[in-house]
């Protein structure tokens, strides 16, 4: 769950992403990302693990993503 106080921090962003092609999702040094899938089609994966709606993933390093899904991403760390 995203706490309102978390979103007020200058180093926290809430972003919507759609993954429609296979890719490596780069996670910069000192950044963490919580992915929360909200819509899936087919059999998408994050780091080789199946994606389920509402099941969050905490990421701290680059990860392989297979489509197709839409998610919310809570990003903590320095803005790029």
C-alpha cells in the first residue's frame, strides 16, 4: 500500500507503466521499485516469475520483463 506520507517525499514517485515488448528493466544504483501489476494479458513474467494482478514485486536491480502487463510503479531514490 502506498502511504500518502511516502508520496510527499521528494525521492518517491508513483508512475504507471505498460510493458508490451520483452526488455530488461534498468534499476539505477540507490533506487528501488515496487511494481504492482493491475492488468495482464498472456503469460507475462518479471525475472522469470509469473505476474499476478495485485501481487507486488520489490526490485533493487535490473530485471528481465516479458509482456504484456500494465502496472503502477512506486519508485524510491534519486530522480534521474
